[in-house]
């Protein structure tokens, strides 16, 4: 049996619905994405320099139904062809999550399907196995999984393939995390200081290509070898002070490429150093990087050159938040018998907290 899952993601500023089909029942899964319909709210939040929760939930309400209809029509399927529905119900902006959860509950209840609540980070982890055939053969465990997004910078040592994952796999395998800002937040906040729109990671990446990564000396936090955690708040303060100094002597504008390259290098250095320590300490056989920041070109370039174990990334279109990764996670849990049905599914709630 190759179950087909409809997945809904509304935890932040992307309203995304996707339909995926399982292609293998092997321990390492493989999913084919039949459709992916996403509305990105980024333009609505740009004037405020970050995501405004109330605007996010109101916009999800307007776009969720069109996205569901688009995903079904792109896949040339209707509700009868779907085996189950899955939805991100934690963590995230609670008002935004509730829109997706309510839509998923309505579909599942009205069409008598099973419903799978999905942890957003589990979705990012499984984005690796979307439309990528070769990974199944090449990935080895224990795997160092780095979830690097706008909200999280977490390192996990995963010892079993996805179909053997327990319900608490991410909680149980966490070995390091950011103690303050996430890496994506560090990109976004320093980009804001340098005058770029939200979210700034992509702008820093692009402008850094014309700059010198060693032009400015910026701090790398927690240099102790035993520590596998991250900290990015000192970098933000250093960039703020440096930009004030450059502004006062009239060289800020001309220094933007060098500043972007130096900020990016500081973030990438810090990310890599803790990943390499973790690989050594836990004897990991491969490394997988998922989440929005995994799109960063310098991170990819340096990993290719410096990492001693094979490195895997999701396809670029599945790095940022999307419904396909949520459908994949729902599809996996459904095959493990983890779902709710009938009146029980009406109790499902949304939670801001990642540990719920
Ligand atoms: O995973 P994601 O879409 O959303 C969260 O769950 O947070 O990640 C968004 C983050 C933002 O901070 C954005 O600036 C960052 O990913 N990002 C990048 C790049 N593309 C997106 N950061 C650095 N370089 C990029 N090319
Ligand atoms: Zn995310």
C-alpha cells in the first residue's frame, strides 16, 4: 500500500498545502510530491520588519481554502483519493496554527479520514526524503541532523531510520541548540541593521558574494570544545556597534558587501564548528542540514569542502516552510498507526510550545 497524504502548514507566514505519495515501505522512506500550493505572506510583513501574528492568522484564513483547492487540482485528485490528512499543530504562532488545524479537522471529519498532528521540526527533518531517490541508498546512521531555521538551531544525533522513530525522537536525540537567537534570526536581525528587508538571510547571502569574509573581525561564541550549543546574540550587538562606527565615518554604504561576507562567515563558522565537534563525539556517519538557512550558499560550499562525512540537504524548494514536509511526516506517522479519527479528532488543538 502506498498511502496518499494531504498536508497543511500554517505555523508562521507560509500558507502551504501539499499532497504526497509514499513510494517505499523501507526503513528509510521516499515520498513523491504530487502537488504543492504555497502562499507566502512575506510581502505583507515587510513594512513591519518581521512577522505580525495577527496579520498572519487573518491572512491564513483567506488563503487556506484556495491553497487546498489548488493542491487537489494540481495533483488531479479529489478528497476520495486521499488516505489521510496531516497538519502542523506545534510549535508556532498559535493563531496561525489554529487556522490550519481547523481546516484539517473539517476535511478529516467530513470525509471520514484519519488526522495526524505533526511537529513542525519533524516536518523539516523529513523534507530530506521528498523527491530525492539517491538519499535512501546513501544516508547512514547515526546521522547528525541540524535543523537551522528562523526559529530553531538544533543538533540531533539520530540513530535509527525514520520508520523506526518513536513519538519523542526529536526530544530524545537533541544534543545541542541555540541558547538565544536562532541562526536564521541572526541573519535576519543583522540584515535589518544593514538596511535589508525581512527576511534578510537571502540578501546577506547574495551581497556576501562580492565581499571579503575576513574584512571585519566578528565574535564566534562558546569556543569551548565540550559545548555543543550555539549563541548568536553577541554577533548581533557587534554588528550594531560596527555599523554605527562605519556610518559615522561615512563608509557604511561602501562596506556592505564586506560586512555581509563577514557576518555570514561568522555565522557559518559557528554552525560548522559545533557540527564537526558533534560528528566526532557521536561518531556520526552522515550529516543532514534542513530548515530555511540550509539554503545558504556559503554554508553549502564550505560543508562540501570541509565535512568528513557525506552531507545531505533537502531540495531547495523544500528548505523553507512547506506543506509537503508536513504531508511526509503525517504519512510516516500514519503508517506507524499514529493518528486520530472520528469524534476524537475534534479534540485536536494547536500549541505554541515545541515540547507539547
Ligand atoms: O525554515 P524557515 O522557512 O522558517 C522557520 O521555520 O523559521 O526559515 C526561515 C529562515 C529565515 O531566517 C531566513 O532569513 C533564512 O531562513 N534563510 C536564509 C537563506 N534563505 C532563507 N538564511 C541564510 N541564507 C539564505 N540563503
Ligand atoms: Zn520552519
